[in-house]
């Protein structure tokens, strides 16, 4: 061992490097406040490791991004855990970086000779926000898509350079495939390299000028190792344990696949961009660049100049009152914007009777569910493909199975085993007309583990009727179907239930010239359920 | 001494030229999206039979929402994108109708029609537009983009020439 160390010392100077690092005198008082930087560094490494792992399974194209993230989250081994760590790590990164900076500001530690390190730290904060902005587009879900639409349009209002800047960010006229590859390249290549470079300089400068310590003399010191190193270790461990807890208890969210035509899900950025998002609401028309660029830009500039604006000899709080008050006001302002932004979320209410559960599933699945129940599939496979605990040993669960019968084999199985349709079908109609919907439902149970049988009755009945009556022959619903009639979306607020029921019975009466056939023959309860379903569709 | 200085400058100059030529090539690639490749072209998208929109003329219903799909060039691929439009009455148009893009002119969120308030609302930053797309409140800098409609063979069609390629 000794010979190995001697070799490393003589060839590399490793032992003296370690000694210089470990024996560095650091302040004893307020020592816990000086662990924030180390914790931020640790979380950065967590992000690097988990990010590398995620990149192994992620595909940055609009056709595959969402699917690959969904696979990571639900199917790949430990994928949910790794993605959870990365997701919560991003928030922890922002919290720790800002706390570290606030501590530095409060202690006036940016003063001569540490001005340059303050600037490097500021650059690192910008990088952290850059990581956040480029990172949350990658899942290509609704939140990702809309937050990036807004984010890339923000510079567009700038005079002269605005449109070009916006186009460059998006990689084209609109957010799409080119945006995804751009953000991916920034997120996994450029930003990490810059971050490592800036972190190295940050640590180098820290060692060169040593810790500034707390604000008052006299200031007892002790060597960094083992005392401060142990404190750093404790805080870092606590942060990492918290990340594991969050990742296990609150899995990283994945919303629906990005859909430029869906406006029901209200676009919200990640919490750390909420202050900026909120600021956009206050500056209207030509004043907009004030909120988007001027105010944020000025604050950054002011922060950068702080070491030269506040340059007295004493770092004691009572000698720096104006600076501290100013800093406190800015912090309080940001916090207020964050809170207002969080409270100001526009509420789009789900129609009553829905239990507020939001959007109903595709009618094909509900048609499949009705058929599953009618054909008695549940007697062997259980409700939603999950046999009850006391089911017979022959019961076969369908949920989350890698292989279920498919295609002709499944059709044959259904025809052989199932109870024949109990509800009389219309004269001359194919009695197995419901089979495609049934197959879609079974596949959704096996692949996505859907549970539909507990949905409110109007949604189940209405969706099944819409599927059975084949409304999609003429209407688009969830982006699928014919164009002869209007799209069935966003009806809530535009039509009410009475109108819809009356319209089903006699379309011409309410819409002159309508080509839609009347559906008087359906039971009133079904018409009412169909209306409930349609009003719940976003 | 003169030659030593000249040599140093020449060496630095060569290194800079080599570095900037590579950086320039990469930068040109990064700036590529600033060039518009697809020339603007007029294309008509079918919105369905004109008779389906008759209630609009009569003023008995709110704006009729339509979703159209078109092909756009997007980075390394061409993609089908869907866009939402609201068909509204327009006294000045020959067809008596016009289409409003349902993309907020502020920062690009999707607006939706609120029947109770008789206005298009943007969920992002609180923009409000009247039934004709005019700005009523909030930060939007200009009205909703208005596109002309034509009737051809009894079908209502949207002229997409004004849309950004």
C-alpha cells in the first residue's frame, strides 16, 4: 500500500494534492450552512449517473420519445426508480443551488477576492435552469410539448432578433422533431461538458481563496477532513435518501402523448419556471419583452455586479443592511410570483357526475369493456382481467401480461368460450361485431394495465353506446374517425346535456340541414349517458 | 527576433484559422433552421360539406371547431401535424365564413371556445378573444389569425397559404 502511494505521489503528486485538499482550514462556526455546495455537487453527480442510464433507453424522436419514456417508467427493470431519481434530482438541484447562492449572498462571501467565483456560480445556476428547460421536453408528453411551445415563443417578441432566436431554439417554425434533437443534444452533450468545466473552475477557485467563512471575527478553524467532510457526507446522504423516498413514493409523472390539438390539459411549466411564467401575465402587448427578457436580464446583470456594488470592508450584516434588504426583497418577489403562479392555475372543471376524474377513455375500450362483461369473460379472468383473491385456480389474469392471445387465436377463443351476446342485437347484424373492441380492451389490459370497470356508469354506458353505434363513421373523436360531421371535442361549455339529448333524437330540429340520422330508438338512459361522455371529452 | 515574432504570430493565426473553420462548419449547421426551405404554397384543406356550417350563418350556434391535418417539414423529416381552427361568420367574406386559428398569438398555447362567456380563452396567460378573434383582454398582441375559406363543389375549404410553412 505504502509503495503504491509513494508511486502515485512521485509520478502524480496525488498524496500532496489530497493533503492540500483535506487539510484546508475551514470555519467551525455555522459549519452546517457550508454543506450546501457539496450537496449540490452530489446531486449533480446523481443527475449525471441517472441521466446516462436513461439515455441508454431513450429515443429523441416525436414518434418514439414518449413511448421510450413510458417503457422506462413501466416496463424496464428499475426504470421507474432511475427516472424518479432524475426527475426529483432536477428539483433538488435547483433548490440546493439557490440555497447555496442565498447563503453566499447573505454572508457577503462574493467580496474581493472571490468576485470571479461568484460569477462562475451564477453561470452554473444558468446551466442548471438550462438543464431543466431542455430536460423536460424530452418525455414528449403534453406538459413537455406546451411548456416548450411557450418557452421557444418567449424570445419571439424581442425587436429585430426575436423571430430568428425563436426559430433557432425550435430548430424550425414550430416545436417538433428538430426541437427534440436540439434539446437532447444540449441536454446530454453540451450542458454536461460546460457544467463539468464550470464546476472544476468553481472548486479550483474555492481552494485558491479558501472558504470565506461566517461574517464575524474571530473565526476558529479546523481542517476540512474529517470534520467538514463528515458534515458534507451527512447532508449529502440525507438528500440522496430523500431522492430515493420521493422516487419510490411519488413516481415521475408522464402525461398523455403530446397533442398539439388538445387544449384541455392546461400548460404549466415546472415549478422553478413558474415565477417567469407568472411574470408573462403582467406585461401586455408591446410591453411583453419587459416581462420575458428585460426584467430577468436585468436581475441577472444586477446579481453579476453585486461584488462590485457592495464592496465595504466589513461583512457583518449590520454594515450591509441596504444590500441585504434588497436581496431579501428580490427573494420575496420571486417567492410571491411562485406562489401566485401556483395559485393562479386556471381551473377547467370536469362536468359534474364524473367524480372529477378527467377525461374518459376511448369509446372503443368502453365498448370492449361492455362486451367483456356481456360475454362473461370476467367469470374466468376477473373484472378488468384481475381475478378476485378467492377465484378458482383455473382463473387466468390478463393484466400486465407479456403475452395474451392475439389475432385469430383470440377471436377463436372468444367465440368458443364466451357466453353468446345476451342483449338482442339488431336484426341482420353480425353478432360478433363487438369483437374488435373486445380485443382492443384486452390488449389495453395486458399492455397498459387499464382498469375501467370502476368508472362512473354514465361514462361506461355512454362510451360503449358511442362505440356500438359507430359515431366515428362520421365524427372525429380523440383524433380518429370520419370528417362528415363536426369533431367531437371541447363540447363542454358549448353545448349542454339537454341540447345533446334533443339533438340525438332529432338533429334537424336543432341544426337545420344536418345530415345526421336520428337516434330516437336508443333508450333515454343511453342517450343521456352518451351526452355525459361527450361533455367529458376534452 | 523579428523572425521569431513572425513565426509565433503565424502559428497562432494558423491554429485560429483551423479551429474556426471547424467551428464555422458546425455553426453553419446549427444556424441551418434560419433558412426557409419550403416555398409558401397555396393548398386547400377540406373541412367538410358547406351545409354542415349553415347554423353559423343563422347565428344559432357558437363557432364550429375543425381539426385539419397537413404535412410540414420538420428538421430531418416531414410530419403530419394537426391544427385547430374555429369557423366563424364573416360578413365581408364571399362565403360568409372565415376560419380563425385557435393558436394564441401571445405564446402559442391553444385557445378554446367558452360558450358561457362567448369568448375564446387561452389557458396559459389569460388571453381573451371575442367571437371574431379580436383581443378583449390579456397579453395577446394581435387578434387570432384569420384565414380565408372557399366553397368548392359544395365543400368548405381552408386556404392555408397564410400559414407558416
